[in-house]
């Protein structure tokens, strides 16, 4: 079976990998390489952020975590960390997916922490080793006479390609990288209207972040960089005085709920927001089932 996958972010590449494993002849088509995707900007902690989830998200998280636990991909480390919750907040729905423990107004657990640019390059090499062709060009339609089925995993552009979905919203997220002073744990603060996080990767720490619905540009804002550093230094005082290595902005492909379904000869898989790395392998397994029947 010939399959074209639209998109070379974490969702598109993971789907291509599973489809190639299933014996499909796969071509990935994307406007830019993985290192330029929103996936490459992600902080990389594997857990589903947000307070309102459906059961599929929990299942996809469990499946993705199992893949990372069973592999040895570069850029992936397992670290202990905690997510701070608002006082009196109920247990998150995802608690069992990460085998977490509630301690007062925080959840503690060990999970994969992924340096996404490093991991994406490894994944790209992996799909190519399985015989997947990768082409960089702009797609304006999901019609592909060379394919039996097309997988729509084009991230922010997926809604327009679907032709019948105007629910996709770009949600800007700015992060700041600083040198890692040897932090042993990650910490995420979900107590406010936004979110703050400190995610160590060995060589650097990803500090974040922002949640900006409707943002259209990816130019870092110096004032936002300063505010992120202030909030993250309150979370982790050992970052006081750390120099800024770089600031980056990604546009999360957000939707009220993730769309994974087959419509005729198209399989849609998009709308993961900021949880692409968390849901990728679980969603890829569902995509392979929908394609192969």
C-alpha cells in the first residue's frame, strides 16, 4: 500500500515509522525539515499538559511512554520531576498514565525528558532507514494520485488541508534556553492562568513559557524573555544569573480535541497542541490501524 504522510514533525515522522514497519510504501511530504517544525521548540517533558483531557489522551500517553522506556534513542533521558497544582485541585486525569504520586499540591513522577531537535534528527534517520522517502515541498491539497491513502499530520496547516475544519488555532509558546547547572529534576507550575516550567537537558535548560492563542509570528520578544527568566528563577533559584543561550517561539497546532479519524482515503491526525511529543507514538499506532484496516 502506498501512503503519503503530510508533515515531518513528531506526529508525521512517528506515523511514517509505524506505517513503514507495517509494510507500507511511505513518502513524507513537508514544507520544511523536522528541525524547523514546532516539535523542535518543545520543552520535551512527556506528560499531557492541560486540565481537560479525554480518555484517548491518557491511552496515547501510556503508549508513548512505553515506547520511550523500551528504546535508547539519543536525546531521551528519564528524570524525576514534579508538576505543581492549584491548591485543592483534583488529581489530574493523566496521573495513572505516568505512575505519578500526589504529594499535597504537587504530583511527582519519573518520565521521559526529550531534547526534541536531537530526537527528531534520529527519528528522521530511522524512517529513512526503513525505506521512507522524504520530500520538502509545499502541499496545497491532500489529493495525491501516487498514493492509496494520505495521512494528514501537517500540524498547524492540517485544518486548511482538510478543507472542512476551521477549528485549528495557533497558540504561541516562547521558551528560553540557559546553561544547565546540573539540575536533577524538572518542575512545571500549573497553578496560574498560564504555565511556567524548568526542564533540564544536561547541556541546557528549557525555561518557559507562554500561551498565546492566535499568535502568528515566531520572533522572540525580549520583554517576554525577561519575564520567563524571572518566573523560572522563582521556581529554581539555581538559575539566578544564568546567561541566555537563545530564545525560541513555536506555534502549537491547537484544537479543542485531537482529531484522529479516517475519512475516505484520508486519515487525519492533528490538533495535538503542545502535547505532540507526549501523544506521538500512541497516535501513530492508531494511524497505522486506520490505514491498514
